[in-house]
C-alpha cells in the first residue's frame, strides 16, 4: 500500500518537538538503549549505543486550501532542509548540552566559593 502523495501546503504547526530519534540500522525503527548497548524491539538488531544512527521524523499540521492534514516526513529527505544528517545534528546538540552542563557546574561552583568567602 503506497500512501505517498504530493501536497503543496502551508505549515501551521509542529506536532511534536522531538524531530530526531535513534534508529535501527536495519529496519529504521526506534531503538532503545540499555546500558551501553542499543536494541531494536522490532527486528532484534543490537549494537554499541555510541554507534547509534539518528533519523528525522518531522510531524506537521499543514493546510491546503480549506483542508487540514497531519503529515509525517521521515528520513534523509530532510537532510537538505536541516543542512546535515540527523546523526550529525544529534552530535551537535549533544555536544552543546555537554558544554551548557559544564558552564552551569562552573557557575554553581563559583557561586558557592563566593558565598563561602563572604561568610
């Protein structure tokens, strides 16, 4: 059953703020992480968690004429839109979050030191 259609529409809203997910290298289903391993509940494929690939899943509410549609766009067709692969984007987001955590830890440490010196 082919449910693919061409649709020229306006995007009204994002349906879900999570637009990348860790995917199975074999069947593209969402994988789960257990300790330092990843596992696909659908096909049983396992691998090291650090080697996980990510895939785009963009769920949108769109309008065409006077009709509303909920659509989902999957996969590498979104690489051009975002300018990099989902795995590449995940790495950037992960590295930025690690930097934010380092800065927050440094800030809390500096504030604690400042409070001790004031007393």
